[in-house]
């Protein structure tokens, strides 16, 4: 993404900060809109000068959710979703992967834990009104109460509450990464039939069905010696690391996802393999920081849209119990 200075103050004077209960209402409204709105449009993602885009069609029909996502840059990829069932297609190689929806929440939704607990870690203020993709929006600023997380600025559609833009900001106010609709239509009659047909039309594809198993970190012999302030575990699964690998015994990886209601951190644990795991390292792209280290017979990877110090704290707190 092209790192740009923090956008100027929204048009008009900023209004006073909301009370905690009102802050919760803002977040709940955004959550509800993502869960119940039908929409379609073009998404743009940017991080450290790297741009990517995708077309999305999302339908809500009662309790049923349908989605089609087409990646427009790089390797062609299509993703279809019906509720928690996800099918990903790579047309160039005729490979399809069918499985359950990942626990990591993606734009324009907020994590399920975005509730009163979020406001223990962030100060939420309504800072103005603007326009995004032709829609009138309310602008919300969430400033962290400590150095373990980044500030975020949200642009929510004034009529529906749907999140239309989300920027993650550095302590100095620079945009580390941004997710935004560059065009969007909200509402309309759901048309799930093309999505359901595409999920069944797999002639010529090699279909992979990796089995993810829900588990508990402690049951797998691991634990955090101390919780990282503000973060709670929201899921823990064990699954094949690379379902496409031509091996009799696929490598298993344990993934635990932690959330503070806005930011998410994933901790991956797998057996150390000298062929694949060359050296410990830390990397960053936009707001995302990754730390990879060897711990005896194990290889630990921690990744999240949080400062590197937070990623390091998760790694330091992780302990083998057996």
C-alpha cells in the first residue's frame, strides 16, 4: 500500500466522543450490517505500495448467506461461500479446495468479539461525516489505550451501517494498510442460484477437502503462560498445512486465533522440518507483522495486524506443557 499521511479531519468540526454504550452501539451496527446486508462491488486493498483488488457479490436471504469473490490481480482465484461452506477455485491449475470458513474475520465484517470488551482496549470517537464510493458515511476513530495494537479508522454507511472503508494507522498517524470499496451497491434482491450452481460445477477440477478439526490449545499440550492484555482466543483448529501436497501423511498445523474485538493474531504450531524451516525471522507488510522461530522440535509462526512487539509477546508467552 502507498503509505499516506493520515487523512485530514473530516469535513466540519469533530463532534464530541461517544459514551461507552454508544460506542458499543456503533460496533454492533457495523456487525449487524455485515451479517444482514446484501451488497456487491469492487474492493481495493493496499499495503506498503502493494495494491490488489477483488469483485464481491454478497447476498443475505433470511438466515442464508451467499458470496462470490473474484481476485482481479495476480493468480486467478475464485471463492464461493454458502454459510460456512467455502469453495476456492484456481482455474489455471484446475484445483479446487472445499472446506469450512476460516475463523479470521475479513472486511467488511468485524470480529464477533467486537463488543464492550473492544472498548477496554480502544477509545472510540465519532469524528465526522464523509463520502465513500458515493455513499454518505459516519467516520469513527478507534485509538488504542496501549502500545499493543494499532489505531483504526472506520467509514460506515450512514443508512445501513455497512463498513465501506477501514484504515489501520501507525502511532504517527500514517496509513499502514487500507481496505475499501471503490464502488458498491447495497441492497437488491438476492440471487443465490448462480453461486450454488458454481459450487456444484466442478468438472475437470481436482477437488481437495482438507479436514479441519476443532480443538483446544491446552488439549494439544500448549498454553499461554500469561494472557496478552485485551486478547482472547476465539478459535483453535488442527488441519493439514498443505492439502495440495502429494504426500501420504500431510503435515499438520495447529492454528489458534486471538482477537481484541478489532485486531486478530494467529499462532501456528507445527513440527520443525529442516527442509522447510531455514531460519528464524520477522517480517512486515503494512500493518501485518510475522514472527517465525524454532522452539526445540517445533516451529512457531505468529502473524497479526498488530505491532511487532505484540507478536513477540504472543511468542514469548507460548509454552509447551507436555
